[in-house]
């Protein structure tokens, strides 16, 4: 039976896991950049974590299990990802398997995204809302934040029902409060009536 703690630290990363993830991410992105496939590798790494591992507890448990040896994990990698992922990422995963580090794939993805943002001049904005964003509001927030920050913005969307219709935007250690929300007023005006404008109104109310 797989120890649940072995899987748990995928989502709750300690400092050691975070540093390990950054170290492996640097190696992966360096190899990807040399091959000219950085965007592709980052996309596949996202799919690995958000689709494959998130939707298959059995696969996540197999990655984390110390009872499954590296050779068997490598065979699993070939069977599951062989026809879908670039050989560079497959080789990288097998190296991680050989070093008993597959349980840290999520940490590697986090490190890779951070490095990728730095390489491409992007900034991560975490947007928490009570319900999922619609396409119009997503585009408007991205454009407005990009203009305010002078950088291309990558959104990380989180649905948090506790916000009760509100919105919180975080960029690094900065929380976009009422002083910044004033810049976003135009979004609600352009969005007109409906969900987008209501959401922006709630955000303004909660941050005043």
C-alpha cells in the first residue's frame, strides 16, 4: 500500500522540495532551450501535472511509491506518455525516476514556470474568483494588468467560493487592492451588464 504522505507533498511543497524542483527545472529548460522547444516542453509539463497526474491518483501514487523500482517507472513512462510527449521530456522523467525524484514533478513544474516567465519577460498573476472567469473578463484583466505592469501577464485562475462573488489578484507578494482596482474600473465599464461587470463591482466593494 502506498504511503499517502508520499503523494501529499506534491501539492504542499516544503522548502527542500521547492529548491529541488528549481534545480531540476533549470536542467530541463536549459536542454529544451538548446533544442529550441522550450514552449513545447513547458506545455507538456503542464499537461503532465494538470491532466495526467491530477486525473489519475493511481499514476500519481505510482510516481511517488518507493516500492516501484526505477525500471518499472520508466516502463510506465513509456507506456503512458510515449506517444504523446517529446523524447526530451520522457528522458528527463526517466532520469528523475532513476534518482527516485518522480514524486517532485509538481515542484519541477512550478520551478519551470517561474523560470519560463523570467526567460520570456512574463509575470504571473494569481486571480481568485468565486466562479470561473469568462473569456471576455479574462482577456480584459490580462490586458489591463499587462499595461499596468509593463509585462506580458500569465494568469493562474483559482476558484474560491468563499470569496462570495469577489475577486483577489496577486502578483508576487502584491495584492491588488482598492488603489489598483481603480485602474481596473474601465474593465467593468467596457464589459457592460452581466457577470463581468458584477464581478468587478464586487471586487471594488471588497477592496475599498
